[in-house]
C-alpha cells in the first residue's frame, strides 16, 4: 500500500473512533497483564466473565498468591487452557513480588520472561498500561496486514515489523486497537463486510464482498 494511502487509511479509522479502547476489563497494570495472559486462545468476552469475580478478590500479586492455584483455577475454569493459565498466573505473580517489587515492569525483555507472556502480550501491556506505541499482532491484525496490503508478511513478526515501519508516528499509539476492532467487526475472517468498510477503496483485497 502506498504511503499516502496508509496515511488516509489511519486518518479514516481515527475519524470514526478517536480514542479506541481494548475490550478486556482490568483495574490496574497487574490485572491487565493477567487478563491478557488469560486471553490467549480465548475471547475477550469469555475472559471478562471470569476475571470480573476474580479481580474483585485478587487485584495484586500478593492477593493472587494468597488465593492459590486451585482457587484461581476455579475462577477461570470457563476459559480454555485454564490449568496451564492458572499455573502461569500464580508463577508470574510470585516473580513480580520477588523480582519487581510487585510492579509490572515497563520493559519488554522483563515482561517476556514472565510465564505465559510472549511478544504479543508484552506489546499489549506496554501499549495499554504504559502508553508505548507498540503494535500487538493478533490473528485479526495478521489477517488485515495481508488482506489489505497494508503490511503483508508470512509470520506475525514480519507483519509487526512492517507495520512498525509503515504506520505514521502520530497513529502508532492507537494503531493496533483500530486494526483489531476493524478485523473483529468489519474485516472478518470468513466474510468481510466490505460495504460497511471505511477504507474499502484503499484496500488491495481482490475478493471484496458486495
């Protein structure tokens, strides 16, 4: 996609939604981190149903550890992979207490050392909790990057790196939210709603729906 078209692409997305927000519920950077870890291979709606009750009783690493793995597991048993995720939540909580003064680190390498935290999770936390202009590439953004011609790539990392170069600086803070929401509600995987798309004319997708 040409530079001028990319600028216009994000200008229109900003015009429609000037202050986009992620759809995971959280209270503080710690609960955001836990929610994003739990959201792997799960829907935000499903995660929010589980974390509402969980975060009412455990919104710090200390409270989560006091709750214990078995009780955490009970709270999140409706979420996929809940056994492994309960273990990771307890383990990362212990590391935050022991190594980071119970605070979520504002550092990608430190975040990626936490159990259950990969590059995408670290990017989400850095962006939402700390206002870093990171772009977390999920399935929606991977699809959009390739389908629209905005940032084609064969891997998640390749799409992320191309977006980092392509997205104008003034749009970077909110770019991944705009793209996720666009992929979730308009540019859907099976049948994109091209007639409702505000960037239809800028998109390289050949099989546009009528």
